[in-house]
């Protein structure tokens, strides 16, 4: 039987060898043991256990505990577990909990936490350092170097905080026109082009004979005793509004879609918005050529208001035309942001703003009792006023999104095309219920 000192050295040797195998696996990223390492580890532990048993035969438990403590804090076979889960050796040195990686053991050590509490704001200055007495690390660890502790500092990346709508203008035309639907490729509707109202008081007929017929244009000429009623009428026109397709697409890699889920959301929102923006432009400026809508600015029969004295006078006279000629109640003015700015900055002779000035509540103030819609679909220098209930937007297909890799050679290049499209038609039922206003002096 070897002597106790020899058995202690033997046990220490095998425990240290086992420790080196474990340490190597942790330094390689907490990987699993290889088959060879597992075999070596079992062999060293078995021999250490055998040496321990031989020591127990030679000495009592008390002497055994003392011998184990003498092996050093790194072996720590007789470490005591505290209530907080930490472990201390016979000499009082605190050991990390079992099962934690080297990095976790280091950052959770009392030495590291003590230094962290001394740092201002919980961060390390450029000259601060940490020395680990646990594992014998003596090299300087700094937070200001990418080759040291700074490599673990993560950038505070927050992505696109404001959302894709930061690049989009507010769209309001759908809010003021009449919204409808259709299931056809074309919409036929009746447009009122003029109204003739000849209603007048008529005396009762006094004879069954036809003495004298009414004169032209419904006027009564020598109608005594005839009882003829004047004739009125509506001038109507059948108008066909084709359903137009508005679409656009963009390419994106499959890798971008799979690695950044937010990309798909941004693309979807961007493509959908693009359709609505073009739709709004078409409702006002479409010239009815090719695949364009017949926009309000190009509909025959819309009234015109020339510049008169100042912007307020001009806008008010246009509303009068909606009322007296179009026989309608205006429900909205459409103004470009530049022209609305001109209105907001108007001041009286004492420098007071007409529309509340900088402290006015948000949103466009009513103009002559009519709401104002600010839209870039209307070019600067032009405005519209009218009863927009008499303009209809028919949706054939709401905005849809499709994705495919069948476009060109996209399949072999791991690219996909995301397509957005919608189908709609637009019509103006009564053109003279609207007035195009010239705001250029």
C-alpha cells in the first residue's frame, strides 16, 4: 500500500488531468466531450476515486478532509455550498456554481461584481481592468478595445423606429368621395350634364279644345284657357368608366426575406401605399388616355373660377358657383399644401392671423364653413371645391400582394418578385357640382 502522501499526489494528478480536459471543452465554446476525452475523463476519475478510497483506509474522515483541503482551492472537493448557491473552499475562497461556463463563472464572481459596482454608471472606463484570481488570468481586460472586453459590447440597434410611413404623404381622397364596388370590368353610369327647370304656375283649363299651344322653350304664349304645362328636362349622358389596373413590384432576395422578417412587412406596407398614392393622383389628374382614369381635373362640365381680388375672395366665389349653378352643397375644398400654407399665414391689418396662427388646433380649419382637404394630388396654384358625394370610386379588387420566383432567371438566383396591384374605376356623376379654382394672381 503506497503512503498517504503518495496517494494524495496520485489523486491530485488525476483530478488535475480531468480538470484540464473539462477546461479545454469549455474554452472551445462549451462543446461536448469527444469520445476520446470522455474515455480519458472516466479513467482519471476512476483512478482518483481509487486513490481516495486507499487514503480512507489509512486515515479517518477528519484527516481526509484536511488532506483534501491541502490539495488547493482549484480542486475544491470539500467546498461548502452557501444559501445563495455559491460555494467556498476550506480556505474561504468563493467558487462559481457547477455547470456554468467560464464566462459565466467569471462575470458572476464576487471579484468581478465588486469592480462593476465601483464603475460609474455600471460601465468600465478605458483604464479599468479586471484580474481573475479564479483562473490565473493576469492580462488586462478593457472595455474600450474590440480585441478585449469591448468585443462583448453590443450595439444598441433599434431598426427603423418611425416606420416606412415616414416617406409617405397622408391620403385623404377616399374620405371625401363616395366609395362603391363593382364586379365587372367596366362601369356604365349616367352623368347629368345640365338641368332645365321651367316649372311655373299654370291656370286651369277652361276648354277641351286646343286653342293655342305653348311657345318655344316652354314659354306660355296665348295660353288662355288651354291649361298647358311648361316642359322641363335633364340633359343626361351615358358614360363608361373602365376598370383600370394599378400595379408595381420590386425584387428581393430569399435570404433577405428569411434573415430579416421585418423586410417583408416593410415591403408590403410600401407597395400597398404606392397603389393608394397613384390612385389618389389619378382621381384628380387622370387624363383619360391610355390606362389613365378620367380625373376630376379633366372632366368636361366642371366649372371654372378665375382669380378674383385675393385668395379668400376667389375661394368663396367658387363655392357660390357650386351652390347656384351646380345646385349642390359643397362638402370639401381640395388644396395643395403650399396653397394651404398661404391661407394659414394670412394676416389682417393688425398682424393677426385669420386662421388662428401658430397656436391653432391641429388639422385644417374650415374655410367658409367647408372642410379643407390637404393633398398633393392637386397641383400648387389650383384648388377644387364641390360636392364630392357626386364623385364615386368603384373598387373592383382591393390591393393584393403576390410573390413568385418564376420571373426571368429569379429561380436560379434565389430572387423573388413581390407584386402589388389593385383594380378600380372612377366617375363624376354631376360635373357642374365641382369648380376648378385658379389661385394664381
